[in-house]
């Protein structure tokens, strides 16, 4: 009979099990790190999209209102628009910010943001009169468990020049705005 020597080459069952256990622990840790990275990237991507949409909406609202000749703050989006005015408000489902304007004698209602986000974002729009020619608006948005808000203080230059004050419909909260674009 041959005696087993300590210097023989090969792997024992115990060594094989120990190395397999270490490999499984390493793979489990690697998978958890990978999963965490993917989830973090996805959350950051959603937050970035949310912020981009709100900032773009804020820029467009500012561009439309800064040189307006007349502004009326409204408690809700009007069901029957008045000729000569354009309107900015959220849709009834709150998934878009709408821009209503007159074109060729009929009113057109289109989303203010032409780019469509990959997921459904909920918007909240609030207007507040600071003084006769200064307006603050807040655009807030929600997506899943994330939210983002932009508040902007806007001086209405043409209204200041013409001493034309901001009007309102005596509501407690203003969620829509009617304005006349400057000629």
C-alpha cells in the first residue's frame, strides 16, 4: 500500500468547499454592489428628468409672462377662454402644464412642454401677486417618491412700464393665469 504523502498535488473536498464558499460570498457581494449601483443610477435619472422638466417649464412660463401687457390670476383653468387672452394652467389630470391660445379664431390647448418625459409626472402650479407688477409662481412636480419644486419671482416689465396692475378673480389660491401677450 501506498502511503499518502503531504506534498501530493490535488485538492481535497474540504479545500474545494472552502474555496466555493468564498467564491459565493464574493459573488453575492458583487451582485449586491451592482444592484445598488443600478438602483442609485435609476433614482438619479428619475430625479434629473423631474428637475429638467420643471426647470424647462419655469423658463417657458417666465418667457411668456415677463413682457405680458395684462395679467389676471385665476383660481382654476377656465372652461370657456376669453378672446385676446392666453392661459397657462395644469390639465385636469395634473400630468401636463397646458398653454391655451387663440389661433385663427379658435382656441388651441397644447402642452407647454413639448418633450414627453418617459414616466408620468404630476405638476402643481401656483401663482401669487407680490405687488402690482411682481408675480411669484411655484411649479412643483412629483414622480413616484420623488418631488422637485421651483419658485420664481418675476417682474412684469410691460405692466411696470404702463402702470398696469395684476388683476385676480378673488380666489384664495391661484392655479391658473390669463395674460395678454404684448404686441
